């Protein structure tokens, strides 16, 4: 099936080349970081995790979103999703790859990464994160590939793939539960110390991921002969809407607990992101961008004519994706470190090499996505003819 | 053609696995040979729960500077300035060391007094709980140790520490700081880039029967006392019996072992 | 076989490229390493263990020393001849072998390895 990725239009090859170029820029910046150390980033003793880990946090959610089409199709026979489960699974593969790459580029000693396997430490959530992320990656690659090749040969997929598909459903929930646990179990970081952290992760995951899936479906329909189906896209839009409402509700719950209790530790993080704290506030514009985009997107999705019109739907999905990318991929992680444990503030601004590496990882992920989608779409086009 | 290609790949896979296990069995056999013996140094200081008692009333600028300098010299801690600084022990004000305890009517000079701040070697350390490789762990004598050979630099321990006690080597000290300065202690290593470091309660000194460097630096005034809390006759226990002492953020359940007599 | 000519040519080029370091080594090889014992080491006559064992396994010994000293707090090594040594690369091994560039580096450079010990462990000053 891989050979279908080697035959494509001029547009396809230009995209592949462009993504590969961006990957190359990121790789060069990464080599620079390897030689000089993480000092080339904007991280500091106080803000010891920056956008690498923040982007990983966001992408874990996007990866888990495959379950939002897999679950309805395999457990509840929602036939409309039959055509797009493969797109969801391949998106998951690309997203998990990006997660793993972001973790790798953040390590101080990446050459020692196998220590996590050589010296397994079950009390560490990071250990379990490694387990569930890699497990989910293999699950989705195997499931996606086997089901797609069975479809190509016009036969039923082999029986052993069914239990793997069923396993992938709770496993998807586990990947961002475990990632949320990375944050929610740290006694010194009050901004993250909330029982609903995992629930918040689930909410935003099931909004951002399917939103991206809708955008990808619309693109696929435009550039190929494969049509994921208007009904499928509408159903996914409903999922995005409900997940967005729940996500916004969860953030409001947090704000209530923080400000009604008036406990400084709980309030400080929100004060910092929304209005600034002690004269420091470089995340404030980002936070408001997230808030406004999230509300506008939700209102647009709530309005049936705007939801049914695929142009306005695309705009809503872009707003959903970017607002949650800001919330989970920037403000959540950085704010956790502000103020520091001694109640002083060091702000964080990413540097150029750091941004180059980030763009490089995203480009690599999209490159993987492009190739996998090319294969899926080619197979679908093949069997349609 | 397809059938035989598939079986060819299957056989290739199985034989690779087989050859792999063969060589690893060989390796295991080699390593298992011989029984070298390792012992503890005879005059090592041995305890069950090492702790520090800091008498803040005996601390002044000079004493704290001596303590910090002693520690940073003995352990070759590079003195970077700015947000990438590395510090094992330092001073800060009451409102930062005990956040939430400060108020507008603080007694005497407490507000401006220099409090010595370092790793608390907690009895229930969150940093050890989160480390994915056991590069930091709690020893039987209570010390929270660092193994810089194993650290992968993930900095999860830095996120987990509620006291901000840990520093990271963002750049390579050998090619930056130690190019301009002489390492003050050539019997102790420096650190490479990409690993976390923090106070180790002078484990290497304890192994030679010496008290921690910061304690030694102020031993005339006894501003810091080092002792075994499980030994009811230790000086540390006596001090805690006679004076009211507080710890940093006790509500977090970390059970820190640095006590402050205020 | 499809494209027999291309495939076989490709395989040949690949094999030549892959084995080129060995082929070049056959024709022109550098001088073998000549590690030079420091005066102190020569005087001591015996390392922690026998020379052959150390040549073959000093990496393993150092790994074990690292784990025993740092992780298990055991800083005394009892050699197979009963002698006791303080477990320390910097203070025991390099105390005798205080000429890293003429000793350690000789074999390491030849074999093309750069052990990361020296990232942290301070090398003895050489004249």
C-alpha cells in the first residue's frame, strides 16, 4: 500500500517537499540545540517546561480524538463514520508521533531516553505516559493499516483486529488521562492541582481533534475523489460542539473554585493569565484570544445554519482548534510555573531556535499525516472505481 | 511470489529474534562471572533520618554567605547569574520561604532576615515519586540523592518540587563557566549539560565521616545543626525539643527535614 | 527478477560503500595505540585488578563502581587480591593514571569512542 504514497499530483509533491523542508529547518535547529544545550530555548530555572511540553500536551488530546469516530462506529453502528475511521486513526498516528518528538526534543539528555525502559519506575507518571503513548501509536498503526489493506482487497479485516479496535477505545482515554495526571498530581503547582484536569483534557481533546478532522475531511474532499460524506462531517461537528460547551464549562468551574474560595494559590494562576500578576502579563493577550475564539466558535456551532454551511463550519473549526491550541498548548503549562514556589515571577518567551524546532516537529507530523492520508485516499479512490 | 515473500520475511524476523537472544544470553553469562565486594567506608556517618535544624536567629548576611560559599565551592556549583542560575543553597525572605504565613505585622526583624533555603530532603518526596528513571531517589538514611549518570533531563522533578530546590544545567558548564574559572574542588566532579542538580546533603562527605559543608562553615555559631532525627540523643532532636521550629509548606504532606527555629 | 542489472549494480555499490571503512583500513591503517603508563602508575605496578582484565573490562568495572558508590553508598572496593580501594574515577583511577592524553585517550581515539565520563569528571592536570 505504501506505493500509493509514491505516486501523486504535482500539488502533493510540492506539499511533501515543503513539509520536508520545514522538517529540515527544525532538524538543523535541533542539532544546534543538542550541541549548545537547552539554553538556546527560553526556558529557565523557574519555568522549566516550555512550548515543547505544552505542544505535546495539546497534541495528546488531538491524538485521542480518533476515539470520537471509532467508538460510535464500532460500538454503536453509526454507519456514517465508516468512511472516516481510517482518517481518525491516521490522524492519531501523526499526532502521537508529534507528541513523542516533542518529548524527545525537550530532554536534556535525549541519548539516555532508553533509561525509561531500562529502569522502569511504575510510580512515575512519565513512565506510564511512555507506555500508553507508544501503545496507542502501535495500536493505531496496526489497526489502520490492517483495516485499510483489507478494504483494498475487498475482504473482511482479520478477526484479531477487532479486539485491538475495542482496546483502542479505552486506551485513547488513557493517553490523555495519564498526561493530565502528569500535572494534576504535583503538590507544589496549584494551578494544575485540580481533580478535573483529566476531564478538562478529555473535553478539549474531543473538541480540538474532531475539529481538525473536519478540516482535514473538507480538504480531502477538495483535493481528491474521496468524499468523507456530508452526514459524517455534520455528526462530527455535533461532537465538537458538545465538547466545546463542556470544555468552556470546565474552565468556568475552575474559575469559580479559585475566586469564590479566594485562596491565593488557586487564584494566582488565573489572575496571571487573564489580567497579569505583579506587573507581569505576557500571556494575557493569548488568554483573551483563546477565550474570545472559544466563545465565538461555540456560538457559531450552536447556530444550525452556520453549522450546516461548510464554509462557516470550517471557520468555526479553525477557531476551535486555535483557541484550544492556545489554552492547552501554551497558557496551561506555562502558567503552572507562575508564580514559582517562592512566589516570585519569571516569565517565559520562546526563542527562535525553539520556535524553529517546534515548527519542524509540526511539519514532520503533517508530513506523516500527508503520506498516510495519501495512502488512505488512494485506496478509497481505487475501490470506488 | 507474494506467499513466499511473506514467509521469507517471517523467517527473517524470527531468526533475527533468535540471534538477538543468543547474544544477550552470552552477555549475561559474562557479566555474571565473579563476585566483587563493595563495602561502606568504615568512618561513614550513618543515620536513619538526616535533618538540618536552622536557627534563624543566629543567621546574618555573613553566616549565610559562608554557608553558601562552602557548599558551592565543595561541589563546583557554577555561579551563573540570571534565570538559568544554578543554586544548591541560597537565601530568601520570610514571605517567599513561608508564603501564606506572612502578614502586615510581622515581629521584629523577621521580615528582612535572610533565611537559608535548600533541598528539604523530604521524607515523602514528590520529586522521587515522579522521576521516571530513579535518577533521583530517597536513600535509607533519608537523603534524596541525585544520580547524574542516569538523569535524562526531563525536568519532571523540577516541576514536582514544591520548594524550587532544583536547578538544571541549561548549558554545558565545562565549556562555558569552567573555561573562565578553576573548579574549586578537584576531588569532586562538575556536571554536564542536560542534567538536574541539587543539594545532596554532602553524601560524599558523610561517607568520609564529615558533616555537610554548610553546617561546617557555621559550626562556631551553630546556626545550622545536622543530626539524625531517629536518634533521640542527637543534637538536632534536643534543639527541636527545646525550641519551636517550623517547616516549609507542611500542609503538602512532603514531610520536609529542614527545620527553622524562628 | 525485474531490472536485474540495476538491482545487482545497486547491491554491489551498497556493499562496497558499507564495507568501505574496513577496505580502506586494509590498504592504509593508522598506527596502533600506544598507551603510556604514567610514572606513578609504573611505580604502582598493579592496577585495581590484573592488566588484561582491566584492558578488557575497565568499562564494566567503572559502571559497577558508579552504581555502587552513587546508588548504593558503597565507596570501598575490595579487589580480588584483597586490597581495598576508594571507589572513585577522579580520585583513585586518575590519581595513578594522571596522564589522560597519553594513556586513556590513546586507545579511545584509536577506537573512535568518546566516553562521556569526561563531561563531568575532572581530568587531572597534565604538564
